[in-house]
C-alpha cells in the first residue's frame, strides 16, 4: 500500500523552510560582508590585519591602496601602553 499524498505535504513544508532559512542566512552573511564570501579559519595575523584595515578605511571588509596612512591613523593604535614597574 502506498503512502497517501497528505503525508508528503508536511515534509514538503519542512524541506521548504530549511531551504528558505538557508538562503536567507546566505544572503544575510553576504550583506554583512559587503558582497564578499565570509571569512573562516582566521588566525591572529588575519584578525590583526582586519582591525588595521577597519581603522584605515572605516569599513569591516574594506582595503586601501594608498601608500600613506590617513590623517589621525597614528592616534588610532589599538595597543594599550603598558606601565612598567621597576
């Protein structure tokens, strides 16, 4: 005896909702990353360069080809001064 078609409707809805959420997540990640693929497996060097690029351009995924840093970049050092106690 076959499966009645009424039993397949909930499965179709479930598969459709997984598809909708997957496509929505894909486009949301693309929108956040300025239309580029998401970064994965970033190490400390990559994160440092991403912070530097953000401080130069003001955009999370932006990069600049200028050979000189913009005005005020020397004051935006993320490293904190360490007090030495002798």
